[in-house]
C-alpha cells in the first residue's frame, strides 16, 4: 500500500483556497468555475468547499450553518478551523487552483496504475490489458465547471475589458499598421524566417524590447546558446529566459507555469528546428506535431507565439533574389500553414554581390543604403491585406533599431 505521507496533495494550498472562498466573493465566483470538490484531498476541506458551493455568497457564518445542517460542523473542527482559514486567503487563487487540479490528476494516475498492475498480475490477456490502460488514460483528469461556450452578448461584454484577440503594438506605425497589419494579435502565431546570420534572433529581440517597454511580458525559450547571451540585452525583469528545456512537452509545461504566474504576452522559440519531440512517430509527424502545439499554445495562453525558423535558399538565386520567400520554409509545410503571419529578415551585407564598400550596400531598387541595414518584410498574412513593403532597420551595437537619418551614411538615400 502507498504510504499516506507520500500521497501527492497540498494541504496549505487547500486551506488558502478555502480561506479565499470565505473572504472574497469575486474570487469565489472564479474558483467555483475552475474546480469542484473532488480536487480536495483532505476530507474536512472537501466538506467545507461543498458547503461553500451550496451558498450564493459564502462567508464564515453561512458555511457554518450549512455544515451544522449536515451534522459536519464538529467533524471539520468547528469555528476555530474556519477562522484559521480566513487568514490564509490568497490573491493567487487561479494559480493555486491549477496546483490542486494537477495533484488530483497525479492521484488518479497512481490509482489507475495500481489497478492496471493488479490486473496485469492476474489472468488477463495482453489486448484486454491494453484496452484497460486506454480506458483509464481517457478518464484521467478533473471534471470542472469551466464554461467554454458563450453567446454573442457574453463575448462582446467580455471583450470590453479583456478582448481575446487584443492587438499588441510595437509603437512604430510602419510595423503596427503596415507590415503587421491585422495580425499582431493575441492567440496568433508569427513565424520569423531568415537564412543564417540575417537577423532572426535580432528581430525577436527587437520585438520583445518593444513589448517590454509597454509593460508586456515575454517568455523566451533559448534553444541555441545560453540564457546569459539573451539576458545581457535586457535591463528589465519582465522577460523570462529558459535555456534548459528542449522537448515540446517540457516547453509547454513551463510556458503554462509562466503564464499562470506572470500573464505572458509573447513566447519566443529561438529557434524552432531545435525543439525535440520524444513521441514514437515519424520525423515528419514530429515536425507537424510541434508546429501544431506551438499554434495551440498561443491560443490556449492568449498570447503571441513567435517561432524563429531557418530557411534554405536556392543556390541559383542571386542578389536580392536571396531574400527569403514563403516557399523557402522547408522544415515543415505545417509550420508555414499554421502561421497567421510570416515575416522575413534579410541582411544585404551578407551577400557579396550586394556590397558596394564597407559603408554601403545595394538596396532592392539598385540604390544604396548603409552597410549595417537589415530589412523586415511580410511574406504571408492570413487576415487582412498583404503588405509587401520592407521595414528598414539598422544593426547597431545594441541591436536592431528602426532606420533614421542619423544612421544614414549614404548621402541621403
């Protein structure tokens, strides 16, 4: 038998949730929509939560009466225990509810595994055992009363305060209303493509800086290099950098944790080809699965997903023809299909035929621009109008900055 002390549960968090229910009416309405009584492991805590659910606006007096009606008042420890709960209320009730849900799922998994093990040691054939495992796996989890469907009126009312498809702005009109158009929104995937050394990471750093300056929060999964390299770019702490996770399932769990605790606005994957998947499926299926999970994560967490992807440029293309195109995304057809917006980065100084000298490079119209120019261009948009203009940027010692005359060494070009 499993030792009672090793059962996965969280008594302090159970008490904090109950204390919140007894002292905060608005928080209780949110808690009631997230969890039911089954997530509580301690019997008296479950009884108290059931009493709370039977009240419209629970407080210590109403819950006390409900418990007395069911002859449970003395069983839960009386007024002393209820009073102690009220001083343990927490403003982090949504996060704490998720912890209780996870503990319940683990307890259910242990119970299911023990039952399967018992049957495996008995007289049962392999196929029937497999069916039992599938059945238990499908039943794992916690049934909650979370509402998933809404009427138009409810959706419009919700969007007045916190719209799901809220547009996030960089502060640069040529980006916000031009290249990004209608696609820099929560719940969407923005794919950044470039050949090696052309500015994928620099672009993500620039976009992150724009959002961070406005108080938004960014999760950055460093899949190449070390977190210290990215950290050196920022002087604020509303970006969370991880360089130790590579498997998509681990990344999803960490993204969800960060979102629960910090309300993440954008997730950067630098870069997507380095994400791993340990499922026993073909390489093509793994790539498609990773792409779909990145897309679903953006919608689930109501944030922007920004995967960075390497492209393969045809050797026969020369000059500005080497600027990335939609069809150059060859790692996964699914990746570019799933993206709501694809932006490409191109650094002409990386192409020998475009270099005039150490101060100038040729632009797409056969003019000249500063040597350290980098160009951002829209390569696909799912919603809104296709915008083919390029956003001219300059690579300085501190990263990418929008082009301005102070950077111009090309006699007014």
